[in-house]
C-alpha cells in the first residue's frame, strides 16, 4: 500500500505564506461525470482592518472563511462561496454557508444553505431560493407551538427529488422539492409556518443507502441511530452509540461506518439492529479526525490521527500506519478506483506556513 498510494498534499497549492491566523479546514471531494476530481475546502483568515466613521478611523478584526474549489484537471483554485464577518459605520455584515452539495456530479450545479445577516436561505446555481428567518416547525410532538429551529445541514436524496433541511439540536428535518424550480413561495410568515408544519419530520435524517434507495438513516436528539427500509419517516432505533451526520458506505454495499473521537462504529449488515460494533483506535491527540474510503475498493479505509494517516484493507479489522504529515491533517479524500489519496493540512508550522506541493509516493 505505501509504495502504490500517492498522497497529494493540499496546502496552499504553492501560492501562500501563512501566519497563525490563516489555515485550511473542511475538505470535500467529488468526481464529475467525466471522472475529474474536484476538491472543496475552507480557508480561514483573521486579520485587522479599518473603516472611516465620521471623523474617526475605526479598527476591527475581520474574519473570512471562504470555500474554495480546486480542479485537479486544470490546477485552478477559485472561491466558490464567500463567508465573512465584517463591520462598517453603523453596522456589520455576516455571511455563513452552513452546508452545500451538488446536482448531477457537476461542480457548477451547486445547492447551498446559508445565513445572511439575520436571514436564512437555501439557494441554487440557477437563482432559485427559499428565504426565511427561521424554519419554524409548528405543533411538533413534545415541542412548543411556534418553536423556532435554526437550519444547519442539507441532505439531497439520490434521485434528487427531495431536499431535507436538517435543524439544530436534532429538532427535526424539513422536506422540500429537490428541484429549485419547484420550491414553494410564501405569502407571509403564517403561510410559511403552516407549510413547514406540514412537511416537518421528527427525525434528523442523515443518509440514504447508495444501493438501496428506500433505506434511510436518522438520529434522534440523543444522537442514537435509527433506520428504515420502507422509506421515511418509519424509523426504528438500531444502535445507542453517539453518531455524527457522516455515515460512510463501503463499496461492498453491506458495510457502514461512523467515526467517533475514540474509534470507528461499524456494521456489516447494512446497518441493521444488533449489527453495530465499536472498533477502538488509540488516537494520539484530541485533534479532529477524518475518515474516507475508496468507493470502488471494498474494505479499504483511511483515517487521520492528528498528523498521522492510518489505513485498513480488511474493513477496519485492523489499521496500519501509512504516513505522517508535517502539519495536522484537516481532511481526506480518496479518488475511487485509483492509487490517489488527497490530504488537506491546516497549513501551520511554527509561525509561518510551509508550502508542500509535490505528491509523496
């Protein structure tokens, strides 16, 4: 494995010298319809700026966390979505993207959810949008009427016919049409509230099995895992471990994984009840860890442990060291069916960033 796998280290793409207030995080990867790899990552930047207000010059701390798109075929790096906190005389501007995804394996056909000052919105590449202050879900079981829930995640079904908006604290999921041209418009707050109440689901729907389109997974407010084979919302609890929203499906269609701070949760029976087991990993630090798989190679997993990368070729029964980075790993993406693993690092070493542009064999 060590001799065959190429590690592409993504740390500035030979362009920047970074200080302590600038770093990379949150790597996503996808293959377009032609098999070209596209990578998406955040670049956080905190710096001092200033503006004129009357007869005074005001200094403040500006933060940007723009989401970049890197094409491996052209080597181009561009800002896909802007995120910022900025001030001006008499106010401030704030923009944050809480999640994004793509249609039809096309990086140009995006779908994003964000907050713009105090207003939340779902938008797509074609200019369609759903705008609202908060996704109110009325009269939910064990919830107060007119309770407001902040959106924080998106989930687009495999056939792209439904878009689920996940809310904070696992309060539930709102369902909208997947096609932005079919999104509803609302005449006032009450109309919006009535609509969201009618489509609200009392589960935090997190995944749909890529091989079985009626097999869905969800979490409750305790982060326990639920499952249905007959389509939402008929969920039954299958495991009481703590689950994140990132379920990973192996190439054999039967194994599923979820990464925790202490190891990996694994099922070898498409997530059925009593099939989940915990595989402990002795992580060396409390740094964020990342898991990726090869979607065309059954049983192959890659996990980061601070600056180290571990791999398994036996469905996670055991892990071996692959290599170590100079800086903390901030994301992994395995290109399916190839020997290429893309590694994003935070890009900080001492007080300055050191460029790493060559792949490591």
